[in-house]
C-alpha cells in the first residue's frame, strides 16, 4: 500500500559539486617574481688577472654578486687573448679596451701608481666603474657610509658608521674601520689593517698588512706604510 506521507529521503544536489579553481589568478598562470631581484645582469670585465683580479673574480662568480654581474673576462697586457685564467678568458689588453665603448669595468691592480695611470687613461672614455662590496663584509647602507665608484670592500671587513671612502680604493680582507674615518682616492689597505676612530687617510696611500692606526691620526697623501706598523 502506498504511503501518503512525503518521501523522507533528503533531497540533495548533484553529488559531485563543482569546486572553485584553486590555480592562482596570475597573468598567463606564470609564477610571481620577486620585484627586488634584478631581471638582467650587468656584464663586467676585470682589469688585471693577477692575485687581486682572481680574488674579485671569485667574488663575482661564487657569491650573491653573481646575481647582479656576469663576468665576461679579464683585461691584461701581460697575457694573450687565447689564455684562460681560472676558467675566465683573457679578452685583450688596454689597447683592446680603448677600442670598446660602454663597458662596465673593475680595476683590480693593487699597485696604486699603476691603478692611477689606468684610471687617467680611461677618464675620458665612456666606461662604468661600479663599487663592489663582498657579501661577507659587515657594512650597512643606513649607517652613513659613503663609498666612491670603483672601490672594493673585501670579505670579513668591518665598517661601523660615518665613514667616507674615496674612488678606486681597495680595502682587502679582515680590515676594520671605526667611526668617523675618512680614506681618500686610490688607496690600498692590505689585509688586517685596523683604523680607529677619527683617522684621515689621504690619496694614493698604501697601508701594509697588520697596520694599526690610532685615533684621530692623519696620514698624508702618497704615503707607504710598511707591514705591521703601529701609528699612535
């Protein structure tokens, strides 16, 4: 006998309801990119394939600097264009360089006089000289530190605050510069140099490894300081 009561089974919709597309709504379904990461890397050549040049090449190819720069080769008058140093080709010498335009260069010559002579030759040319800071150097952009073009700050070097460094100056590994220090153009600080607060270093100064320079000391331009010197 048929019951007059309503069908007690619950009325359900389609047993396989449509689910929302979980795919991120990005344009063409491409992954989002980090806007801070450079989209193109800057080609760079190193002048000098000696020890310093090879150290800087290692920094450019094996640290975060490789995300910004692409090392194209060395420029060195003492090597043939067919030579390869640490896997990096020799492009030519200074003569070859003078025929080029719009290159990004780093002068990796530790001798201040030779480095200055190359700078003088290239001054009127359309070249770019970036400042290179090794990622393992201790330095902060917001600590009032100024570093000129073409200068290099190596690994394990510490810069505190209110420091001015000129153009084409090389500060090699394990140096420390305390507050209110000024260093001029085209200087070289060999490894382990310690400069205390308020010191002023002129232009074209070479400071030997392990040198200690006391507070508020002034070093005249064109000075060479032997290794291990203590200046008070």
